[in-house]
C-alpha cells in the first residue's frame, strides 16, 4: 500500500525536527484500531470468543512501522476461509491472493470472511489516517 505524497510529508517533518517515527506509529495505531473494530463487527458470533480475540499490535523494526490486526483463536482461519467442499466453493476475494488448499472429502463449512474485508474496506482510511497523523505532527512542530 502506498500513500501519495508520503515521502514529501516525511521530508518536511524531518526538516522541522519532528518525530517521523512517532507520527507514523500514531497513524498506524489509529488505523489498526479501526480495522480491528470493523473485523469485530464482521466476525460471526456464536459465543463471542472469536470476536473478542481480535487484537492489534504496532511494531517498529529498522525504522519500519507495522500495524497488525490478528486473532490467536485456533479456528479463525477456518471461519475466514471455510473448510472442505463448501470452503473451496466459497467465492471470496482473499482466496485470489493466497494459495489455499482444501480437503474435499467432506462437506465442510462455507467461508465467513471478516479480517480481509475489514482491511480492504479501510484501505483509504488507513492511508488518510497515517497521512493525517504526519500532517498533525508537522503543524505541532512548526508552531
């Protein structure tokens, strides 16, 4: 994912003595929380265990900020991609980008995607939020 004008904003913030890492981390954190909330809204609810397991984490390594929205629930992937014949037959966008194989000797369950759609529907929001966080930091340090 690329953000138009990102490099220019980063150079401007650097020249003003602001913290580019802090600004990007703030934007990534806000964006990840939005994706997390939407994933929780989209997750199917039986007991609520899956929905409640969706979390975020922001990491910085070698000047790269990574925002993760994830679940440690052991059946999340089965829900997201489906299983068996029904899973293979599910027409979901995320399968086009991944190499998923299905054991087809049983009926299984249809896919009920919640993580991938949450990310895809927020691509514009993610870009705008990160860009906005950098712009706010520029305003803050230029006063």
